[in-house]
């Protein structure tokens, strides 16, 4: 084969590889978008927990939704078999962050604590029985282990998802106060303070995206703490139906002060 022909063959093979990787990237972007949408819907559902007559039904429904999200993540894991995940990380990161926000929100409502990165990754180990295993009930098929796929959330995606969680907890505080619940805001205040202290410990030594979230996290904490202060000082004299108005007024004052500073 002459040299020009060899170059043309190599170029064609290289172009085919580029096209294949581009197509995979686009599929992952679409899956990430689907994961984001379904995770947001789960978060919206969970915000009904404080006002629902039966909160257990909300939690059960949210678990069904999260299972559907995990099936999408399983497709992502299958796409990444044999690939370097970091080459496709930008395609899937937005969806994973939204999923972390949703699953950690549900976990907080259940346990009043923060889900760990290890627990999240444990939920993202998937298995699928081979077709022959489901059709042939021989002893050999039982001995064959199932195929597994897994996707490991990066520490950065975990931190970014947790940072976004704080905004949802602030909204949970507002809805709790609106329902006359003055205990939850104080629990949220302590929890948010712990998260903020953890992020402060990381400080500027961590990734830029994480340090950028620190300002928003600080805003959420300040709003909840100031609302708790108002409830502590004036809670007994404010009618329950007016508590949410007091919270809103207080947060507007904080926003104005932060805008002037």
C-alpha cells in the first residue's frame, strides 16, 4: 500500500473513532438531562412532605421515582464500560449532581442526617442476569455470576450536590414554618451550620466549583438562622398563619443587606 493510501485509511479510522465518541457523548448528555429532570420532580414531590396528611406515601413515591432515576444512571454506567469516565465527565456531571441533591434530600427527611458518598455509590452498583440464566434453570447457569455495572460519583460531584441541597433545606424551613412547625427550622439551622463548617474547612483548597458554592450556602444558612432568631424572640406572640410572612420579610431584609455589602 502506498503512503497516501495508508494515510487516508488511518484518517478514515480516526474519523470513525471520533464520530463514535461524539455519538456516545451526545447519548450521555441526553441521559444526564433525563436524570436531571426526574431528580427535580422527585425534589418537588418531597417538598410536599411537610403538608401531606400521610408523609410515608410521599417517601414511598419518591423512592419509586429515585429507582427510575437509578435505571437511567445504569444506562450511563453501561455506556461507560471500558471507557475513562473522566473523558465524559462533563456530559454526566449535571445529572449526577441533581440526583445527589434529590437522594440526599430524601435521606435527610428520613433520618435528619447527611447521606455519605459511600452510601450513594453503594446504590449505584447494578446487576443484570444474562438471558441464558433466566431461560435455562441448569446448575451451571446458577453458578455463573451476574454481570454488574457500577458508576462511582466523584467527591466533587458529591460536594456540589450537597451544596445545592442546602437551598432545598432552606425551602423546607419556609414550608415548615408556614405549616406552624417551629421545631424543624431549629433542626435545619444546626444541620446547615455543620455543612457550612465542613465547606469552610475545605475553603479555597478545594476545586473552584466547590468554593463558588460557599456564598450560596452561606446565604441559605443566614436566612434560616435569622428566621430561627425571630421565632425564638417573637415566636410565641406571632399567630401561626403569620409565621411564614415573618420568615419572608426577614429573608428579604437579609437579601437587601447582602446586596448593599
